[in-house]
C-alpha cells in the first residue's frame, strides 16, 4: 500500500503538468477552434458572427482538395519509404552487440541534431542546378542532368526522410531487439523461410512500434514547413504553406480552419493505423 | 540389446556427429566430438553449466555451423543445411512460444509453413493437442497458460510436424519439482508412443537417468562417457562422471599385485581385491565407491569410528573414519539403526568387490 501522505503529493505532481498543458495548449487550441467558425475582416480581426464558410469554402474548392491530396500523398510516401528503408537497418542493428548498437543508434540520430534549415540547405547543395548531383551526372550520365533536381516531390521526400528515418530506425531497432532470438529460431526450425520469419514473427511482434513510428512520420511530414518550402520551391505548397500564408496576411479564421483540417487528417491517420494494429488482437 | 557401431558410419544411427568441433574466437566450446544416436532412442546429453550442451544442440539443429567435422541425419550429410530444411522438432529452453499466436496457431505454425490443407492442418493440430492433453486450451494465448501448459504446447508444436528428430533443451528447468516429475513421465510416454528419436539436453542427472535410453556425459566440451543410465551410474569411467551422477567416495588405491584375475589394491591401509586386469603394479589409481553400496556390519577389515550421522527419513547418512580416510555411507535408516551406529561408536564397513570402480583419470 502507498501511504496517504505519499499519495497526496503524487496527485499534486500529476496536476501541475496537466495545468500547464491545459493553459498553454488547450486554451489556445480552443481559442483557435472558436476562431475557425467566425468571419474574418480585412484588418486581421474578426466579426464575431458564426459561420462555417471557412471550412465549406475550402471543401468546395478543387484547388484545396488538390493541395490536401498532395499533402497526404507526400506523408504517405514518406511513411512507405520509411518502412522500406528502416526495417532492413533495424534488422541489422538489432543483431549488433549492445555497445555497437548504442553507437549505431547515436549515429543514426545525428541528423536530428542539425537544424531543419541547415539540413534542407544540405540537400539544396546536392540537388541544386550547380549541385553535387549534377556535377557527378555531368561526368557519368550527361543525359540525366536536369536544370534542377530541386523543386520536385522527389526532393521533398528525400528531405523529409532525413528528418523521419532516425525516428523509425530507433523505434524499429528497439522493437526488433526486444524479440526473443529463440522465437525466430523456433520459426526457422518449423520450416519458415527468411521471409516467413519476417512476415509471421518479426512484423507482428513489432507492429505497435511500427505504428508509433508511422504516426510520428505522418505528423512530422504533415506539418513540415521549412523542408517543403526549401526543397519544393515557392510554388509547390502543402497545406502548412497555406496556413503560413494566411497567418502572414492576418486571415486568422481561415488559418485556424485549415489548422483543424490538418489536425483532422492527422487524427484520421492515427485512427486507421491503430485500427490496423489492433485488428488481430482479440 | 544395443549394438556397437563406428561413429562415422551413418547407416544405423539417426544422428551422427563425426569429429565435430566448435570454437568461438579463442574459446573452444566443443572438442572433436563423435556421437551417434540411434533411431527411436531417447538420448540425454548431460553436463554442468557451460560444458557445451546447448552448443551441441544448436549444431545438431542447424542454428550454428561446426568449425570442423560433419553432422549426419539418417545417413545424409546435413552440415550445411539450414535448420528450416532439417525437419527437427525443437522444444526450447523457456519454450519460445510465439506470444502473438494462440496455442492452436503456435502448434499449427510448422504445418502452415509446409502449406498443408486447412482441414488436415486443423485435424493434426487437434490430435497433437489431445496427445499432450491441451485440446481444451487451443484458443488461449501463451501468456494465459501455466508453465506446465506452456511446455505441453511447445511439445505439441514440435511433434506435430512429425520430425525426424525431437530435440529438447532443458525442457523442465522452468517447472517446479512436482510438475517436473510428472512431465518427465509424460514426455517419456509420448516419445515411446511415437517412437521418435529424441535428444534431451539437461544438467539434472536424475532427469537424464530416469528418462533416457542412453546418456552422454559432457564435460568441458568433451564427451566423457556414453552408455545406459545403469552402466554410467554403476561403472563411471572418470572422476567427473562418478561425482556428477551422484555422491561417491573417491578413494586412492595402490596396486599391490595380482592374484589370478583379481587385482590386489590397498585402500586406507587395507588390501582389497578387485576383478580387474591391466593395472600396473605399484601404480596409484583413483577409485569410486557409491555410498549406498557400503553396508555397516559388526566385524570387517574396515573398522572405523562414526564421525557424523544425518537422519534423512527413509535413509540415513553416516560418515565413518577408517585410518584417516573418510567414508560416506547412505543406507536404509532401520538397517543402520540395527547396527548400533552412533557417533563415536566403532563400526565395520563391507561392500561387494565389483562395486569398487577403478577410474581412468587421476583424481584432482
Ligand atoms: N556465442 C558465443 N560466443 C562465445 N562463446 C560462447 C558462445 N556460445 C557459447 N559459448 C561458450 O561455449 C561454452 C559452452 O556453452 P553452452 O551454451 O553450450 O553451455 P551449456 O552446456 O549449454 O551451459 P548451460 O547449462 O549453462 O546452458 C561456454 O563456455 C560458453 O561461454
Ligand atoms: Mg544451455
């Protein structure tokens, strides 16, 4: 039993951070939510009259739908690439001895220690018109030299991978390390091929880590601004770009509404992922 | 009776190790091991921690490759064949049931990998579960099972694929004493019913002696002795085997000479004769004499003072000092009481000449 005098401060300790969250997260979000349902005026203020026009305006506009589909596609592509690239790395890293595994995971997270902007500029240096890629192509395959490798969906995906891969690698390496080696040997001895072991044992036993990883990837890419702007160019925008534009032009209600659309997309994805993960549990 | 055959010949034996060696960097886990396991027998690999039992098993099962030597199964060289193609049923230490699958799915996994028809699969899974008495728990997950039930599930998973060889790695170590005794009987019953060649790895000598047709005693990566439980227990070849398989009086004797086929050996200042040839006159030899083979009597050349007595229910343990050599005796409590055996009393010791075993190594 936990003594009563010990319980009281514990409750208190739990309440304090909750208050902090409530104050600095829920209150502004609540305010934004209300704001998204009022009419804006031209001076960055609002007429406080209720309207759903901020939402319906977007949903009725093909342009926004295209942007939303593009945004979601980029995030989904990032998710798929992450799984394809991170799993082999995790399977390799999980078999390292514990010291080397720590070293490896530290190295894998180094990209996260560099600012988003610096990292994106790194890609600019490589993919730009006079970038390293073109210089190399010039030499080996001149027909593949492009005026610009930047400002494309490929460039955006490359950029987003450098932010997200460390997370998926970390999640998956830890999950794969947690699998009892004997489970894998048991499957092998029962006749499972390498692919069979992966599909029937490793994948199901890492699926909750995979789900966490995918959600992190999806949320990070959904709200990525710097990477998309620098690598996608001024005209290749995602939803976040428009939120930025709206708030820069003081159209707060539209910005708020768009934020909630983005939040809705994120929650929907999280819901689907969780549904898939818990599907086979009883 | 069991017939002798050379270990390299894979014709009669199911599993043959020929000169198998395993090194990990500088450590030698197994030294040139020759072993042959016959079809249908239960062979126990017995030895202390770190002697190389698991290593041997992993080599046989194909999880690891030997540094030298070959492994044969039913006459075929399988040294380079991966475990997924060997058709071995393995019960792992700790069972290694798949946590995300039900008991039925666990048991059916090997059949699924063999792409069996659903209906046949279901039927074979059920009959395997019935065999181990687990058919009523088919839909449970491993974490919802007791230790004994998990072990049955692991056993069913291993035998349902009708393996050429069943391999059990310390299958009882996670179970308590009562359950262990019951599972020993049960595994033995199932093994005999299916007539399945079985290799049991254990560090528990009672388990090995009680379950196996033959036992191989492993020490420091080397097989010290192979034989039936009785021959290993009663005529150990080395000091290690003598002591690892139960308590033993390790005595030092000196070969005095021969009287026909009987060697005269002096022990604790007395001369005994042992039916055994080939010993060098004047040599010092290590001897083993099991405590339960010694009887107390009133008169004997071996008279000594009782130093210690420990009552253990049906048996009593007595320590007697004869000319400065200590003898441990364990015997029937009633019989020992009948001999006026009390601490400080003088008692005589006797035994049958053939119960004294001359060991081959030098006692260390
Ligand atoms: N992967 C490995 N790397 C280095 N040494 C190893 C490895 N596996 C086993 N060994 C060594 O080989 C020897 C035999 O090990 P093994 O696991 O076969 O022992 P064991 O008889 O199964 O012992 P236990 O009863 O404790 O399981 C030990 O000295 C061990 O340290
Ligand atoms: Mg072991």
